[in-house]
């Protein structure tokens, strides 16, 4: 799925690894890219053993700059589980603001789950 999205110019994905170690410990991706609206959705995952070290903040900062500076995005969206406090803190530390809350809009593992939508607007005029 990721390879097809990359081939179709709908995904841009990065691997996360420690310096001098090729072991994949996470990923960060722009997907659901809407070039006509200058908007993309960001997604990310990091192995639990490496969480809480600032690695994803470092990766997200670089990816946000890439999105605004190279892709000329106007905004970046994130869809997060409202119960995922560490992910929400990460988004907020990177300047994202909650825009919406959707009740039971996602079906997973025989449960309906809520979603919180966060976004970051490129207000620097990059």
C-alpha cells in the first residue's frame, strides 16, 4: 500500500533510525496529499522502546519544514485517537491545534472509536 502510494505520488515516507544504526525504529509519512489544496496528512509510528526520547519530535520538525518549504503546503493535518495523550502532546509541541472532534467515526476491532483532528497552518509565509 505504501509503495503504491509513493508510486502514485500520494505518499511521502521516511524511515526513522538512530545515527550510525540501520535498524528501522519508526516511520513518518505524508499521505492523503491534496496538492490542489496545498494540504497533507501526517502519520507517524515509533517503536515503544524508543519513545520518550524526543526522536519523533526531531523527525516531525524536519518533515514539517520539508512540507512547508519544499512541497509548499499551506497546512498539515493529523488524525489522532483522543486517548493517545503522548501523540497529542507531540502535535501540540509542534504547533498543531485541535480543529475537530469526531464521535465514533472510525470502526476498529469491533469498536467504534472517536477521532481528534489537529492541524498546523503555515503562517510563516514560506
